[in-house]
């Protein structure tokens, strides 16, 4: 019998024997009393109790006897901890392991890896990433993705963490940041890196195909990498090649990659970007549902806002970015190159996603600078800064990238509120913030933030579920918990069931609300009172306890894919 089976059987035996012993003593570690239990299945809430022993839920329903800790949840909702399907807490958890902007919304699992993951890294990548660090500085003391997850866990973090392996990370590891195709030998090495990451617990392959160098990958390359993940029970998840003018073609590519690789697939932050594309929701839904009807598992996630957030790299053609940030900046110093870039920024991108054209300079808020001298521009639109400087918005965007030495964090207003509402109703839709998990103090105040950082999940539960009644609360909880856990292949999480890990959130459905705005983003959401991660309280009466019980959550291929 292998070690994993021994550990699993030992845990099951401990659970059954300790449960009987505690029942005989008449108590449990924690009993949550009298809340309305939404177990994640999508069934209506039922008033009852939840008992926790160690890191597990041991009883749901009517619990006799007293707990060592008794918590009244009368008038409150009790649910499994929420899953953030698209998290950028990769660095923010290093700066602040308490993960407050998400924990205070009930998030207990941060899922990372949109195109870029924190491993595998080679020596050149480590040096480059260290040089490019912004406000958050840290030593890169790991090499593989598995090492990074273990490193976070050992340092101590409040939430659980999981990750996809980034297709761009694997590409840069073997090819660098140039626009080149891999040789058969290089592709074999890239596939081996995916297998290694899957063996270390990656959930699958994540891609981000509008940004260089991820955009340089062709469909066949992505199929080859995803095929290795599929052999290990992993999935494909993608910021598709277009969310605007070529949206339907991008959905076709994702479905093709899924079909050819044999892996389920998910669309990251589904949207129709740019007013002229707002009418494409119906054909996109039709494509997804046709694939699902044919036996493919295609799903999506979203954030609950009409603006996205990325960098000024999404405002410029990818050819000028070939070779990485430093070469991009160097090219932007050349007058002839600047003239060509400015001209291309002013029209739809033929082979790249032009968010500048889709939003317009007056609908682009500058949110994050590396250079302290530029930080006073935070919160201003690109159009405002252009007027201040007496230059065109295109020239100003290029200048800012050069002066800041970064892609410059930018918020783009691109989407329709009607589409946001319609997407929330889709039964195969999960939710992700597409943001770091921050705090209203310290290093995080050096930059702006998209309100989704602080409000994505509370906004769903408050505005769209309670106030607008788009979907019932039990359905919202299902799509924050059991649905994403099932899609990710994560066992024993995402539901309130005996034997499952005790990731639990207690919130007030009548009070839950987002407060963060584009003008004043650093504001916590309201309404979440208590949060448990692996049986330990990380939020009590709305305040952090300082506990860091978070663990690395590994995928189906863990220890099976070498």
C-alpha cells in the first residue's frame, strides 16, 4: 500500500474513531448552532448545526451535546468556504498572509495560474522576475510550482492555495520571451515540465493569450501541453485569444483545444469587450452549450463588474513586446517604432487584442505604478494625463511605460451591465476576482485597485442575489463552492458534508455588500462574520484572528504523473 493510501485510510480511521469518542464525551471542537445551512449542493437552506473536529466537518444537521467552542449563527447563512477561480494572490500573500480582502468575503481557496505561474523557473527567469518586482519585494527561494506552494504553506497563510501551471511560464522556461515556435525537442521539454507540475499538484494548464509572450503560442502547442495535463486528470483554463472582435473564434479555439487534448476547459472571466461586441453573448453561450451537449465539459467564470484591469501592454501590439519588458521599453524609445505603434493603437487589432481601441483613453484609469514619481497619477484617466502633459493619449501611454519601467496597471471600462446580469444566470458559471487579495494598509496603499479586489463575491451575494434576485442564494453558494471544486477535481472541499475539510463561512444575507469603488477602492466588504479554514477560525466577529492554517490544495495528478 502506497503512502498516500495509508495517510487517507489513517485520516478516515481517525475521523470515525475521534468522532465516536467525542460523541461519547458529548462534545466537539466547534459547533455552529442554528444557522441556515447552504451545503453547496444547490438545495435550499435548512436551519441546523455544523460540528467541526480538528480540520474536518463531522456533522451537519442537529448536533447533540456542547462544543468546546459554541457559535450562534441564528439569522445567518452557513456555507462552504468560497473558491476564487481566478486569483492573483501570488505575491500579495507574501506581503500579507492574512488575505483580508478575500477572507472578509468568505473566500477560503485562492486558485492561481492565469497564463503565468510561480514555477517552473530557471535561473534566468528568477533573475528577471526579481528585477521586475514592484512594490512587493521578496526573495525567490523556490524553483518549481510545487516548491512555491509548499513555501507559501510553510510561511503561513490564512487561505488555502492551488494553481494551474502557466502555459507562458513553460514557454519562457524553454524558449525565452521571443515570438518563436518550439522545435520538436523543445516542445517535448515543455510537455515534460507540464507533467512535472501536474505531479506536484497543478490543476491543469492555464493560458493567457492576449499578452506577449503567451500570445505567441499556436493552437497545436497548447493542445500538446494540455494533453499532458489531461493524462493526469487536469483541465485547460484560458484567458482566450480575444474577448472582443474575435471572441467567437476564440471560443472555437478553446473548444478545439479541449476536444483534441481530452481535457475539460474553462473560459477565464467571460466577457464581451467593446460596445460593438456586446451582442455576442448569445452566440457564445450557444457554442458552449452545443459543446456541452456533445459531451465536452466546457465552463466559465466571471467577475461582477463592467470594467477589467490589466496593463498598458493590452493597449499596444504584441510585436513591439517581443523579447520581454526590457526590449519593449527599448523599442518605445525609437521614433519610427513609436509612430507605427501609435497608428496601430488607433484601430482594431488584426492579430492582437486592442483594449485601448475598445475602451478609449477617457475610459482607462491608471491604477498601478512602480516609479514613485508617477504614483500621484494613480486614479487619473489616460486622457487626463495626456491633457496634463500636452501629448496624445498614444504618446502618453508609451511614455508612461518607459518612465515606469513596467506595464503600468490600468482599468479598462469595456463591458455591458446587461451582459453581466445575463452571465450570472448561467448554470455553468463560477466566479473569480482576477485580482490579488489585499489589505487596507501597508504596501497595498501605494497603488490603486480594481473594486473587484475587495468586492467581487460580496457584490454577487448582495447586489445581484439579494437586491436584484437574479438567482437564488442557494444557487449562488453552489456556484461559489461545489461547482468550481467539481470542475477543478478537488476532493473533500466545496461542500458542507461530514468528512470534508472544515472550510466554512458564516455571513448575513441581509447585510452582505461590497463597498469598494473605483474612486475609493481600498474598502472591505460587509456582512461576512466568521470564516474557518481547515477548522481554524481566521475571521471572528468580522476581524482577523491572525491564524494561518491555509494549505496547498493539490490536483488529481499529485504524485502520479512522473
